[in-house]
C-alpha cells in the first residue's frame, strides 16, 4: 500500500520502503520507546537497496531522549553487487550504563 502523505510503501509483512526521488526526507521507522536495564545489547536491522541508489541509503540509530547510544550511516559503498535487491542484516551493538527509559530504534 502506498502512503501518499508520507511518500513510502507499507507492505503486508511489516516492511516500509522509501522510494528514490519520491519519498520525503524523514524517519521511516522509530520506536518502541521501551525501558531497558543496564547492559549490552544488539539491534538488528533488515535493509534492502537497489543499484539505482548511490550514496547514503539509511541512517540507523538507537537513542533515548538526547542521548545517542549507537548510530551508523549505511552507504551504497558498503553493499556489494551481490547484495542489491536482497535483505541485508545490519547489526549494531550498544551499551546502556544504567536503566534507560524511552529507548527507540530509528531509521532515517
């Protein structure tokens, strides 16, 4: 289903897709605003791109309030030709030094 107000596609299997040169800049996914105890964590993103995209593909981050625990820009240079049009698992590890409220995972 195409969301005209957001200029992206929402698929039945809970995937969201921005469209090159059509989608508006902004967060395509964020949340869930959870509370986690102190500790080491890993978050996994599933990302897919096409050879038409050259440059930045997505900015991935884990934040709570004004604190960014981990962030990484996924760039077309980081994707091999064999990976285009396939789901890529991108894992980011982070540490919470204390119990943390309103933690969210973002894709821009």
